[in-house]
C-alpha cells in the first residue's frame, strides 16, 4: 500500500500491528532499492519505505534540502503512522539521515541498522567532488553523472553477472528530477559529522558492509562498529556499496538474525 505523507511517497508492507522497520534509501536511488528486504522481512514485520524528498516520486520543491530537513521528514512519517519505536535501517545517504536522527531523537527507535555508510562529514576533497557533480549537472551532464556515480556504487561481479538488474537501477535513477538530485548533493555536503555520537548510541546496532565498497570501505565501517557499544559487524563478500541489492539473501539473513537475537 502506498500513501503520501508530507508530500513524500511512503510504501507500507506487512501487518501494521507487527513491529515496524523504517528503511531509508541511498542516493540517487528510491524506496524500491529495498524491495528484496521488504518481500522477505514483511512476513514478520511492518516494513515502511519511502522516497526521500527530491528523489523518486516524492516532491522536489525548490531543491533546497538539508540533512536536518530530511530528519524532519523521517520524524513526520513516524509520527503520522504512529509507529512505536521502529527499527531504523539506512544505507549510504540514508545512513547519514539515520545517524543524525539517532543524535536528535534516539528515544523514538528500538534498534539501528547501518548499511554501507559512514559517520564522518565530507572532507575538502569530498566537498569539491560534490561541487563538481553539481557543475556537471548544470552543464547538461545529468545522465553522465548518474551513469558514473551508480557504476561506482556496485561491485564488478554484480554489474557483470546481473546486468539487467543493474540497468534497471540506473534507469530508475535517471528518472529523478535533476533539481532533487542537486538538492541531495547540497544536503550531503553540508551535513554534520556524527562520529562523536557513536559511543552514545544505546540501541542494538547492526553494521553491514560490502567487502568491495569503494564509498564506505570495510575498515571505515568496522571502525564505526568498534565505537558503538555492543554493535555487530557483518562483512558481505564480493559485494560493493549496494549490499541490499547485490547480496539480498545475505543481508536479509543478517537482519533477521539481528532482530531475533535482540528479541525485536
């Protein structure tokens, strides 16, 4: 079932009386990147996915987004759906949103799952890359940017062996509004560093990382896990940045084991 909440497309799966999990997708994707997780996990949980503002079928507005406004949107969805301390699961940019949400409103969640993301803010090199991306899009290179960025997100094995699935992800990303994509780039470049709150996370936490992730490498994510009390780290072999799409069975099992272990 789909509905609009605060001008955001929200998709609901499973029984609403079950414990809830809110999935926050990465950039420049949409809620459908979690499809394999929703199909499996909605058998036992109420799964909530949504298109982040500016992406997918959610509103674009003026494209002036911040990480704070993204967290506001997440909180609005939780409040509107009357979710009782859902599990929060975010990948990449969705992880940035999740970490800032934990810093602001940790009490609203029961557990945290971070996939292929990092707590550090962009350094100067990262900021310049975001600026170059916006410049490329403004000069008519939107499709070139999407092609290059999405390719960098996936491991070589998936691109080679699952070409049709990969192309489908690229095509969906191409359908985004360029204003929304630039707005997300601005939100990411201006985000705060959340590393100093890692040791203050009191929730059961699962960290999932692809062994070939170029954007948030295993050593970076393992360091995060070591700073979060009682967290669990899972390395997914032969997988890039998009673990839920590239290795859905491994990711699904890791999530289910984590939820069972913590009696959620």
